[in-house]
């Protein structure tokens, strides 16, 4: 039997909250530009991870636990791959372009 978990209202609200939290993690650099720390692609990843976790439990509904665990997994992966060693802040440009925002501004 195939399992296609649906997002509960509680999980949907939590995903929105987690995504907005990720978006606000960006900071303003010296020239006033904002570093974007989350894109819609990260929201889609959170949803897919949450659904995958629910499938592993054979659940038809994505729970709050699933969304929080997906966010934890995303945080660990993002911290490893996108932390700018100069600032200690997460900079998604390091993943998408291979350079931090600070490096690009220096060019």
C-alpha cells in the first residue's frame, strides 16, 4: 500500500513558522543588503522531509513532531554547508554560488 501523508493544520502552521524563522536569520551587511537565509526551495524541502518522516511511521498525517524533526535535520545540514566562517552566520549564497555574500561584495 502506498502512503501519501497529508499535512495537518498544526503541521502546516509550524512549517510556515519555521520557514519565516529561517528567513529572518539573514542579516544586513555593511552596505545595507540583506542576506537571504531561506528560499522557497528550503520550504519545499521542509515539506518533503516532513512527509518522508510521516511515511517512515506509516502515518497518513504529517504531525508536529515530523515538522520539528525535519527542521532539526535541515538546520544541521545547513549549518554544515552554509555557515560563513567569517561571520558565523548562515549564508545560503555559499550553497547556491559557492561564495559567501561578503566574498561577492569584495569582488
